[in-house]
C-alpha cells in the first residue's frame, strides 16, 4: 500500500487538485484508492461526493479504531475504486499547534487499521487499498504533522509565485524536521502547479525553485488550464474530461503516480535486501 501526503503551507496552490488528479490516474490504472480528507475545508470530500457515513475523520481521530475507520469511509461518486475518509470542519479540533507524540500518532494508528490483504478486508469490512492519498491543510499544526508521521512520501505543491515559493520552503523544512518521528519519510518532490509558459515571472520562479531544491523539483509541471475547474465542476476526474488541456494534465498525473509507485517499490526492495543475510 502506497501512502502519500500532499501538502503546502500556502493556501490556494492546488493541493486538492493534485490529490484528485492522482486519484483519477489511479482509477484509470486500476488501483483501489482511499482519499483521506484532512483539510477542515473539506474540498476533496465535496469534489468526490462520497456516500453518507455515520462518522467522519474528526470522530475517527478522536478514538482511532477499525470500527470508526469503517464508519467514516464512503464510496465516492467516481465509483467503487475510489473511497473517501470523509472530511469535516470538526477535524480542526485536532489541529493543536504544539501536539505531543500521542496526538501526532493518531492518524498513523488509524491508518494502521487499514487491511493489507483480502482476508483482512473481509474481516473488517474495509477495502484493501493500493494507494492512500492524504489531502493536508495549508498549515503546520497537528493535522499536517500527523500526516507526515503516517506516510512514507510527501508531494510538496507550489505555484510559481514568490509567496508560494516561500511556502514550499517551509513545507520542505517541516518534512525534514518530522523525520525525527518518522525516519522513513522522504519528500517525493516539488510539484509546480498553475504554470503559464508565457509568463516571465513563472519562468523565473521555476528557475529559483530548481536552484533551491535541485532534482527534487519535478520536471512535469502542471500547466494552468481551465479544464481543471471544468472537470471539478462536472464532478468527474480530469482523465474523463476530453479536451487537449485535460489530456495534457492527465499525462502529468500519470507520471507522478508512476513516481509514487516506483518510490515505494524501491523502498520495499531495499528493505528486503537489508533483511537478506550474506551468502
């Protein structure tokens, strides 16, 4: 199971758009996906329109258990292969500015109840997922930090503006700091969103990002296309919106999904190699 956080410490850069784009790419690739809506704004939940649930992520994080996890997950309007751990404004009560280790571990304990195979799925009533995507709030409190404790990889989203570049710097520092609590955590890369190729300012900021982060800046930038808003307004994955702009963006999400899958596979291979004794 691939567990990835999508974050930025500046609002409006398109974190939820990236989560939805990855979920759509996973749907097309046949990967069973759970979207965890950790942002109190609940935009991912709104976009995916899950079936009604008895509880939400706010209650599930209060007392992490398999039962509360199951009652907080609903199938999305996109189909049975994309589910939502339903968001709520009430999750803000878990966004303590200076959480202790017990608070930080709540999301990790909750996600640990997810089945790892079909037998566990039958027992718990929760699907066995190939991919878990966590949509984080644009702030560095307990919610974002608890996501970083629970995942192996983090996608840092930015747009090519001066304030967003500053936000991604803080997000990168947050990832590095949280490795004290989660040694497996690594930044997957910096994803540039809403890029306009004819903007000299955007070109300058992308060059600035490459100077700051080097190869961590993903080569596949997401162009600024109206197809994103159109697909979201229609309630469908960008992959199902048949315009040239949508196809261009869909290809970028396919590449990012492949990077997530390869990074986890490489980690598993290295772990097995460390466990294998020398001949």
